[in-house]
C-alpha cells in the first residue's frame, strides 16, 4: 500500500514538473510571438496562493505546521516556474 502511494506521488510530481515546464515555454512563446502583450499571471497566481496560505497559518498560530508543506511547495513551484520561464 505504501509503495503504491509512493509510486503515485512520484508520478504526480513528475507530471507537475512537466506541466510547469510546458506553461513556462508557452508563456515565453506568447511573450515573444504574441500579437498582444501578455502579463505572466501564473506568477501572480502562485504568489496569491502563498499569501493566502500564510494568512491561514497566521490565523492557526505559529506552532501549527498543518499548511507549511503547502507553502513550501508553492514557493518551490514559483522558483521552478520562474527558472524555466527564463531558460525557455
């Protein structure tokens, strides 16, 4: 059971990585080839989600670790997205 869940987790992380990579490439393509200029709302969205989770954490108290993993994951997603967007 645990092995199956770990396999699923690895597959989902690989899928998340692929989605972020494709989003960054698409944003780069639109920025360079689009007729209309676009702003990168993905960064804004992730930053908004981080702020929301930090507000929840503040309301729960500093000793409650319940959503720290979510905050850390969002921050890592933001770093990954920005890195891929710059390298595309």
